[in-house]
C-alpha cells in the first residue's frame, strides 16, 4: 500500500471530539465542522435536549457519527459522567472544545455575587473540570487538543460584563498553564477569541452590549459562526500540531491580539 492509500481519508478520522454548548450558534458550527473532518462528535448542552439531538441528527444525516449528551459543565459529577459516557460510546477522547458560556450585562454595583459565580462557574470552572477529567484520557491515547472559546470582551474591557471578562481572562490563563504542563504529553491547549459574531441571542443574555454591531470593524461586518468553527477546525487538525498556549483572535480587525 502506498503512502497516499495509507493516509486517513479525512484529517480527523479515528478521533473523538466533545463540544460543549453545541446546540446552536458557534457550538453547532464547530460540531458540524469537526464531524465533516471525520471526528466522532459528542454534542453537549445543559438545557434543551431537543437542540442537541437535532445537531447530532444533522451530523448523522451527513454520514458522520454523533451522540447528544446533556450535562451541566459547572457540575463536577456531571462532567465526570459526560467524559465517561463519551469513552463508552466512542472508545476515548482526543479533542475537547470548551464552548459553553453565559452572556449577561449587569453593572458592577448592581451585580449579585450569585450572578458573578454563575458566570464563572460555566466558562471557567467548566473548562477546568473538562480538562481535569479529559486530559488523563488524552494522555493514555498519546496526545490531544483542548480548545477554549474565549471572547473579545476582556481584551477591550467591555462595560457591564466584569464577570464575563473575568471568566474569559481566567480561561486564557488556564489554557496557557495547560500548554506548558501538557506539552510533553503531546497535548496542545489554545483559546479562540471571537469578535462580534452574528448569532441568535438567548433571552437570558439580555440586551446586546454597546459596540456589538458592525461599527468599528475594519472588515465592515459581523463574523459568522462558521468562521469561528474554521479556526477550531484548524487548531484541532494536523495544521495546528505545533501551536499551543495561544489565543487566536477572530474579530475582523475590531481589536488586535494582545
């Protein structure tokens, strides 16, 4: 058999990916793209089972492999079970995309501590728990990819979002620490910071913050969920093998990476 014949038909054939917050918007686009590249995908969400079932069915209808598993990533026992069920279904875990997060706009002096903790529990605590219980499996399999979805808010200091800003800044710190610690195990860890993306906004997110339109974006438009998914697809694939500890800014030039 020649080299061309021995190569996988798709870059992620044989890999298993877990995508949190994958029922709609950016998470859905990521799940579809990883499946298109050959990965078996666990579509996770914490609320609407029908939403994640729909994404898993969409992947299956396109010839891919997927299951939908509901779990709250801020709950340690739920994350342990999520990772265990992933291994049972597909034999292991190679790629984790920590996308789940909550969006709120509340002035600092009006913010209850409970709301502060709720926001951090999903984006930051959730990412830690996913890493804590998925990384041992990646080590056993000889490597892996951990990708956290950050955001532009904390890079520009968006008002009324101190909790969101703190959670995403913490996420990027977690990612950098993981990169240094896990590199010897052939595990990369990176963050992607989307700018203003054209997504369907949930009712619990409240009104969009100032600056959430296309004004001030050099490319003159909002980004698409598929453009964030394309960045994830790159980092998860062979091309991203030598990239770790980085934050990739995908924002049309609205803010420059720093």
